[in-house]
C-alpha cells in the first residue's frame, strides 16, 4: 500500500517536472535545464537528508549500492534529462511523453535478463501496444484551437525521446538493485548519492567546455524560474520513486508510474496551453500507451483474474516467452 501511494506521488511529480521543463526550454536551452535542475535537485536532497538525519548515513551506504546509485544518477540525470529536455523542446511533452514512457519496456527487459523475471505472452502484447500508442501520437497534427502554431521537429524529438526512454528505463533497474534490501528512508541517502554524482559530472563538463559555460550563464531569469520548478519537482519524483522501490517490487511501482502520462496531459493544458499539441490522437495514444504499460508491468495472473479471461485464452496469455 505504501509503495503504491509513493509511486502515484512520483508519477504526479514527474508530470509536473515535464510541464515546467517544457515551459523553460521554449526560450531556454536543454543544457540550461539539465544543469539548473540538477543543482536544485542535489540541494533539495541535501536539505531533506539533513532534516531527517539521513545525511549521517550517506557515508555508511554500502559501496556496491552507492556505485549502482551513482551510475544510475549519471545515466538518468545527465543523459536522460538532457535528452528529455531536448525532445520536449523539439515537439512538446504531449507528443514525446508516450515515447519516453517506453522506458517501462526497457526496465522489464532488464529485469527479465538480469533478475530472472519471466515475460509472458500478455506482457509481450503489452509492449507492442505501447509502441502502437506511441505511434498514434505521432500522427497528430491538430493544434489546440486558439493557441499559436509551432512546428514540431519530429525526427529530432523522437530520437532524443528514445534516448531518454533507454536512460530512464535503466535507472529504476539500478535503483532496485541498490535499494531492494533497504528501508524507505535510505532512499534519501541513495538519491543524494545519485544527484551528487551527476552534479559533479555536470560541473566538470561546464568547467571544461567554454561553449557550455556560455550557454549556461546566458540563461534568462524567466527560464531560471521554470527550471527551478522542474528541479524541485523531479527531485521529489525521484525521492518518491526510490522510496517506493525500497518497499515494493518493480512490478508494482512501474505500472503506477505510467499514471504520469495522464497527469502530463492536465499539466500541459494548465502550464503550456500555447506550446503543446492537443487532439484526439494524442489522448488516444496516451491512453493506449498506459494500457500497454500496465499489461507489461502488472502481474499477468492478476490481470487475467480481474478481466475473467476464458481459461483456454488465459493459458495462452500466461505462457512464458523467455
């Protein structure tokens, strides 16, 4: 129950950070968003760790677990976040979110390959349904009535959305390995380690690259506000996700995280009504992607029991393909 509640909070927070980040990159750059949101994130985790007393436990974190969290931080907060900002800048959150949400397929594939999880026929079908949902959103060309048109750069958007999906899909797998025998509060120490590793890497890149330095230091005050909002929201999202993974298995946490697709539609309409593409195909593709994600991640026997699937068909759907 606790794990599920934390996962829903994480999904809402991820949706909020996507909307705020999209608003920031309308006139800002993905690099600015990546740098500032990481800085805000590490500060948030430092404050929470100090208030909860977890900061004293950070140095006692098992070395192997710390290595997994640091690697996950570099992958998610540097590679994944830059790619996500770049995808959002190119085509908006509504079009790219179902593609980024394919990270659930990446996570489950890794769980099958390295954690011995089984993949059933139903889960395989769910993965195909997710791809169908992502494809459906790409067909949308109807702009929201009353909003100024913008021209999505589709190829660039879907390329970077795919990179983000790979990075975001691998991160929870690493966090689960690191935190599976931990208490929920240990997620704070783990998150601090992840953010510290990514912030150190980004600081090194900024100092060594004059062009990146000029890019980041030219950020406008209006964009700083949105990137700070995004940084706070994503820090909360990862904190909730790590805590959920500490008390619940991947198969419970990952499906509930797919609710972020629904939350993102509402946040996009609220924060970015003039900078997103809306329409029937976007909504349909989002819903289809979420249904597919649940088919992939929710226990197959549970789904078959709830839907009262006929015995013969149920036997086929629960067959293992691995």
